[in-house]
């Protein structure tokens, strides 16, 4: 013990607060035992695990990197930020490496355009959620590759054309005047498609589990996307999917964001031993949080209580709105101002997941369509056309 500490008062501190024998730990163990039969849902950055309770084994459903078509769609959707990055390298940093990186990206764009076809999306990538949209996806990708090729080729011929103004008018918004789809539309569509597919499968999986959402204990554990992102209800696409999967019946006060909680890696060959080993530690995290929350009403019953709820979302249909701190409301699949603003926001707001710009909108539309993606309008795909053969 340090010379400037009081052993008596430190012991008082540890009696309640610290260590496995503390009174607080006693409360956690008791609370965990009281909910041992309740379903526990744990989401990592790549998987959902359901612990049914009562000693029953867990089940796991992957939702991110194991998703068919995820990397292919991401490759197309990330062309917007990739080209912007090349502009930044040249204009802001005067980094001569912009040229070799441009040549490298151009090579991959041309290879991808050669490989792209409706047959690729239908027969090889073969995502059930995209059934019936394969030709439209191929056309969208072809247009994006063509415009990217043209923009990068022009920059290699004349580097002054690789600038911020040209990025917007000759690349991201090219085609607006002609009334067809643009690269901005493509980014919205690809992010929406990814969210649509993951959400459809997760909603279906959770429906099969027949969970009593009023008793469910939910922990979103560990890192979600970039290190600063997805740590609140409103910035977590995983939380959005869970709420949608519950039919919006999951009480928010039963969902805890735990970025420092232990996580499991995606199980290989059906081995769930590491997943099972984490059940008790994760139940204790949820129970400890819940038990502490419940002390508030016990101690301060006459004061206003905390009621979790969604933050009011800004409405930017008024053009005078120039700053926002939360995702703006989307009024429909043609609300390009709101959806494109969301693209800007996920780049600028470090709390956001880059791929989560329209996930909440995709989930809400899917829930309204009874989990049938064919009945959902995919913005930037179903409501626009992309010229091909450029």
C-alpha cells in the first residue's frame, strides 16, 4: 500500500467497490443468477450469438465479412472515397505518390469492369436479397467503372484536372444534368443494398429463434467499424438491425453498448466452445449494468427518472439548415438531399460507421415490407437508370 493511503479507508472502498468478494460483486452475481434463464443476445463486429439461457448451448449467425457480395459491393461503393483520396493526396499534400496510386486504381477498375456482368451477380455472387436486380446492379457498376476510368485517365494526362471542383462536377455528380444515376446515387444504393441483405437475413434468423424480446438481455460488444464508431444506439447499425429484428419491441433500456466487453472470433468448423465460455462473463456485464441502473429508483424515487429514447433527428428539407449533429430524417427513396448529406456525415462524424449511412432506413423499409426485399425500393438503383457502354 502506498505511504500516503489510509489502509482503513482503502479497505472500506474495496468492501463495496473492488474485487470478486465485494458487496457490489455480490449484487452482480445475484442479479446474473436471477436472469440465468433469460435470452442473452451478444453482437460483435461480425457475428450475433444467442444464449437461450438455462444452460442451453449458444447459436451464432455471421452478418458482415462472411456475407456474400459484401466485398464486391464495397469495392464499387468505395470508389467515391478512393478517388477523393487521390485528389487529397495531390491537392492538399502535394504527394507525388498520387500518380502511382491512380495508375494502380485504374488498373483494378478496368479489371473489375471486364469481370462485371449480370451473370456474375446472378450466378456467382448469387445473393438472394438481390434476386431480380442483378442486371440493374451490373449496369450501375458498369457506369461507375466507366466514369471512374474516364476521370482517372484524364487526371493522368493532365494532373490539374485532379482537383476538388472536378471531383464533384465531373465525377461524383456527373450525369445529374442528364437525369440519370450518378456516383453519389451509386454510393447510396450500394450501402443500402448491403444493409438490406444483412438485415433480411438477421431478421429471418431472429424470427426463427422466437425470442421473448421483453426479457431479452442485449450486449453489443467490442469494436464496431472504425475505433471511434458505433458506440451509441443512434450510431450503431448493429443496434438498428436488432431493433428492427425485434419488430421494434426490444426495450432500449435492455440494450447496452459495451465497447470494452470481451468478444469471440467467428467460430470455425462449428466449434462454439469459445462462444460458450463467454456466456457467464457477458451475462455478468449485462447484470452488473442493470443492477446499478435499478439502484437509481431505489435511492431517488421522487426525482425525474431517466427514460431512454431516440434523439430527435434533424429535418434538412429546409435549405437554411447548414449544420447537423445527428443523421437527418429521410422522407423517401427520392430524398437525395438527406441521403447525400448522410454520406457526408459518415465521413465527418467519427461516431458513425462508414457503411451505415442508410442502414436504419433500409431496416425500417424492410420491416414495413414484412422482410420481403422485393417490396422495398432501393434508392439509387430502383428509381434511377445508369447509361451503359460508355
